[in-house]
C-alpha cells in the first residue's frame, strides 16, 4: 500500500483500527515502542541486529513485541509483522530536534528512508508519527473532539458573517451599488472557512469512527461556499476569460493565513489600485443561480447576451426568449424569480431597520 502523505498515515492509525488498538495497548502497559511501517527490504539497510518474523499483525502481538528494546517493522499494508527487536542505525548526521534516543532514531529513519515511523514515549505516554520531514503527535479522542468542537464554533461564526455579507452583496448587486470591499468581504470569509475546513478534516483523520456527527455539522456549515466563490469570481473579475479554478486557488491561498487587503484581493481579480473607489457591475451568474431549475448552460448564455445583471433585470421577456433554451415558460420563471429575490431582500432590509 505505502503512504504518500502523513494524512494517509493518520487515517490508518485512527481509533477503531487494529493498528491503533495496538498502539493504545502499548501506552496503557507503560511501555515505549518504535515501529517502522515499511517493506522489510526498504529498511534492512539500517538494521544491525534483531530477528525476522512472518506473523499476522494483531494488537496483542504488536504490544507484546514492544516489550523488547528494539524496533518493530510492520508491512506497509499494516497486515504483517516482519521484524522484531531491530536495532536501527540511521545516518547520525541527519538533523533531529529530538533528545530521546528512541524518538531521535525514529525521526532520522523517517527522513533518511522517506518512510512512516511511529515512536511511543514510555515516560510521557505519547504517540508521535514521523513521515519524511513531518512530525505529528497523536492525541486522545477527548482532546481531539474538544478541539474539533472549538473549531466548529469558529466555523459557525464565520458562516454567520458570511451569510450577512452575501445578503448585503446580493442587495447591492440588484441596486447596482457594489463597491470592491463588498466583494472582498465574502471572498475573505470563504478563504478563512476553507482554511479552517482543512484543519478540521485533519483532526477528523484522528477521530476515525467518531467523526460522523461533527463531519455532518461541518458539511452543513460550508455547504455551497465553493460554488459561491466561483460565481463571485465570474461576476466581478475584470477579464471575463481565464482559468477560474486557478484564480480560486490563488484567492484561497491568499486568504489562508491573515485576511488580505482589499487591494491585494482585487488585484487578483484584475483591478488596479485606482479602481478601488469605483462601482462594480455584476454579470449576474450568482443571482441567476438562485432561480430554481435554471441550467448552468442557459445562465451562461443569458450572461453572454446581456453582459451585466442590470441589463438582465431590465430585459423584457421577449428579449430573454431570444436566448437559446429560454422559451416563454422559462422567461416567466426568470422574471418572477428575480422579482421574488428583490422582494425578499426588501423585506429583510425592512425587518433589520
């Protein structure tokens, strides 16, 4: 099987797996341990002594073998134990920040052989995973769940801010009064939400079977935000052509650490600094997608024909019917849908005032 990333490793050592059960047993017994996850031929070059095995991996066997001083080699599919009491001799010149002998050997082995290595601290009852240059401490479920719940509370706050910003943007699009910061606000929040989503998903890997409910909560909170980002980009980027996926990635990367300035975000959308006080015209992609059962391809044709949401709002039904795929019934649906949207925005503004 092998592992390409530490995230793949975390998924295989999540609670509920045989391998994690073995690690937890070692911790409970108060033993330390060093486990290399690899095919034997990949690690044999740094083994100086020990003995070969060909035993099916079980939690009991792995925990019993950990009572020996040396490392244990487990096959990359986590199905077999292939070596026990192995004394490892990785390159001592490889940099390691670890001070303990076991953890230092684990880190140097992981870096030298580009393989996952697990070290279990006898004194601290801590499980640490090493993979290439990465180091990750596995935590107890209660600790992880607490951090997940905290992160979901932050995500809920982001979602509330985002919904408010999006409602304001929609109202201003319909009125033709959009300024750059009205576009930047929801985009920035989307970037923050997607960054937090990555952090939460990594914690889900450690939760294993316990992630079902919080995963469902996360899904509800972030529902539709990537699609909204795509439509906002299509509505407001200066150049209507270009790679939307590439631009989405650049925007998300820009928002991944600290909220970017309006100037930086608008620069990605193609605007110069001197344009930042100007009103922006929406092309209407996102607003039209709020109309039920209106296909993407028809929306694209409507935008291509009219060029801006303002023109779509002013178009007569006969004009809409000039677009391929828009007959009388669909033109009625579009006009009625836009009117309902305007009415809903007006009612919500009245309630808030």
